[in-house]
C-alpha cells in the first residue's frame, strides 16, 4: 500500500471534513490513503484550531518568559492541547517539544537562537618572523622527504 507523505490542500480539506463527521485520525488516514503521521498532526491542529487548522499561519516568535510559563504549567499537569488553545500555539506538539528541551537543557534551551550561518571572522594574521617561516618550511620539507621515503619502500616491496 502506497501512502502520500505530505498533505496537499485538497487532502487536508477532505481530512478535516471527515474529522468533523467524527472519524479518528487513523481511520481518516486509511480512508484517504494518506500517511498516518501527517494526518495525526493535522488532527491535533484541528482539535486546537478547528477549521482554522487549514489556514497557513505566519511563524510567530515567543519570548522566553512565555515559553517558561507554558512549560511550567505543562509540567504541573496542564495538557498540551489546552495550553495550545489558550496561547494560540500552532499545535500541542509545540508544548511537548518545549517541555522536552526544558528537561534536557533547562531555561537556556528555550532562549531564542540566532538563525543562519555564523559570520566568518577574518583576522589579520600577525606577520611571522623569518625564523618562523623557515621553521614551517623545514617541517614541511621533512614531511615530504618522509613521504617519498615510504613511497620508495612500498614500490620496492611491490617489485619483489
């Protein structure tokens, strides 16, 4: 049996219609021949946002204090679904992920991180003295001589 990975918009609309009829995520995935994990994630979003689960949302940044408040309430027993609805989070999985990060890394794990590549720092190298340049060249030449010696030894063994 072949399952589609990501949900198209029409698949998501069909799935939400079936959710509203009372079907579970598993039965909808089987009925529409879709990947159960994608349908399950849509189902969780649908439980929180209703038909608004079909609307793509702009990615929102949450400050550290809000994240900590949500995670602490979750650790005290509040469900992820209730917290997601109360704080208008994309899905209950967001609360679970934050809680997992908080348990692993503490408050620092929830701090906002810089995105993208780190800038390349090009430091102006201090000009080496002539003695340092000669030492570096001497090391390189010694390594080259050792390499060529090993190469000659290998070639002489192959000829035998």
